[in-house]
């Protein structure tokens, strides 16, 4: 693959990160060497200092004007080896043979203070060989959305990519015939290897590259499984587990990813690419937000099935490495894929027991949870608000009228609450202890869709970043009561509802 480097590639800044780049060493089949395209006037509007410190970066230098030049891609840090990664993918079920990083450039990898390897990537850093006619840039709104939601997910305890910084470029981008302020997101991930990365080489019949990628991904993400069995089978097994666990946690929070394509499905099990994502207000398994998901493929309740479908596509890509005998390879792959459902159901049950304050597993717990979910859906009850208030009901039945008022038919809550309290009686725990544990499973704050939109509009239309800052600060402690920010926990009024979200490209 031909390198596509600009003249700026020779401009090096003093080291801000301690890079140790391994993916680029896999070779030119895996990526294109490409430098970020300089921007006019970079200004850092948000630096995640805590994350920078975890990465061992020079935080004070990053916070300077010279640091903004690095975070925007105008100068390349010493030790970085910028690349755009190659991958393919199924997009809404349709296979696209070549996708790749069309507007993201991986600066390199750093070893964080916890000893784990992390990618540092610039999203919106200019055109690459994979841009397919796009401008390679990002608008401010989607950058702010990804910053808010990815950092909120991290604070909520969900495996996710992280946001290190958001940088204004001083240039405009054209989206839907409108000129919008441009921005760059500096994203951090365990890696950016996707199911689609494997599909890229499988589609080309490149067994050598597939084997190298499989070995690399296994050693990078699941070193304990390396050498236990054939690499491809071991990797498939661990990705099945990681994705099942991840989606169960999405379900527990009411998160709708919006674009669960195979190129948005990570091998590490991290949530990635926060485009038309959103959180449920009222509970609805059929809810979609994405403006391009007309058929509801990626609806909230479909996410487990889609995740299983995606790992089945990984299995297809790996078949030739699983076993030389195709029938045996298929049988072994199916055995691993079939573990997805029980793993997901077990994790979902654990998540729901914690939300309901059920201290130990008992027969019938699933029925208690599913009965509640059906009632929430039938009565259009706000998912987050209900479970947070249920924490108080676990300590005192005096809160029951407040919960019942959330239902269109208040008796729907009363009938279920009787069943729930009977189940709680089987646990020998003080109610105050149960309440504390439930508060650690049921957030008071999520990135409410209407609040994100308000923050974006304030930033884009008025250059007012205060609503964004308030969101980020509040969502860093989602399980804590924060009276000064109580308005961010309230469901939207009818006129505030966000019914459609957009990918931002």
C-alpha cells in the first residue's frame, strides 16, 4: 500500500508521549502511513488531564499552545508513526470490501501507567487513502457528543474508548450544505482492531496476514489465552465473551449504539464510534434513534442478536485458521458462537439483579425482572429515573406512590412491587445496605439526549462551552447525588425529546 505523507511529516515536536508502536510493524498491508493535514488555528477546548496523566503524558505541555498543535496534528510528536488502518465491514448487513480510517489517523501506541497499551488517535485529522471522497474532517458537534458520551460510559463502568481532548481547528467543514466549525477528537483505545479488520484480509484470501493479525490481537488483548489452543479459536472465544458482556451492560443502562456494523465492533470488547448513539428516556425495546436506521436493525432490543451476528462474521473470517478441515472448522466455530447467548443472558441477569437489589440468585429472578421491563414499556416509564428512585423504595415503601406516579397506570407498579418486595424478603440484608448497593448499580445521571443537544447548540451557535463543561463534570460522577446538577437528571419535556440522531460524517 502506497504511503501518503505530507511535507509536514518531518516536523517533530518534543516528546509528549512515550510511544511504542507495534501495529505498524505488522507491515504495509495493514495500514497506510499518512500524516495529519495541518489546520489553520488549533485551540484545545477540552483536555482530559486525568486521562493524560494515566497515559504518562506531559500534561502541562499538552495544555499549552504547542500542545494544541500536537493534539490537532499540526506537528507530530517524537516517536509517533502516524497511520490509517485498513479494514472492511458489514454496514447495515451489506458487506463493503474496503473501508478503513477515512478521517482518523493513529499517532501511535503508549504504555500507560497501569502497564496497558493504548492507541492515541486523531479523529477528524484529514484525508487518508481510505477517505473515499470524504474530506477527512469532523464537525464540532459530533466531537463534543463523542467526548461527552465516551467519558460518561467510562465513569459508568462500561468498556469504552476514551476522549483525551477536543480541539477546534479554526476551519469550517461543510455538512448538509451548512458550514460548521471543525474540530478534532483525540481518542484513546485499547486498540482500534475491529471485526472488519479481519474481514479485510479474509476477503482478499490473505491467510498470512490473517494469521499475523490473529496472533497479534490475541497477544495484545488476551495474552492469557495465547498458546492454550489454536490462536483463531482462542481469539473467537474471547471476543464472544467480551461482546456478550459489553452489550449486557449497554442494556442495563439503556444505551443504544445506533450503528453496530462489524467495523464498529472491537476485538477488545470496548464500545467505539459514538455516532448516532443515544440513551433511552422511556423504556422501549424497539427504540431507534439513528436517522439512517429506518428498518430498526439496531434497535435497543436487537443489540444482543446483532452482536452475536457480528461475532459470527468474525468466525467466518477465521474459519481457515480454525482448522484445515472446513466441516470441523465450522463445527468448532459454531460451538463458540453458541456460547454468546448464555453468556449474555447470565451477564444481563447479573446486571438486572444488581439494579433490583437482589443480593443472590434465586429461581424466578428473571421472571421478576422481565415482568418489570414489560410494565415499563407498556407505561412508557423513564428507564433511568425509575431505577434510581427504586433505590429509595428498597429502603422504605413510603416512596412507592412517587414511583407509581411514573406509570400511566399506577396499579401496574403496585402489582409488581408486591412481587418484588416478597423477593427482597428472601435476602437477609439491612435495607440501608441494599439501597447503597443499588445506588452503585443505578446511575442518577446519564448523558440525556436533549442535554447533549443543548450543549452542542450552545457551542456551535454561540461558542458557549459552559453547558458542555457542566455535562462532563457531572457525568464524571454518575452514581452520586449532585443537587446543583439535579436538572440534568430530569427526563425531557415533550418538546425537548430527541427522536433522531446523526452520525456526523
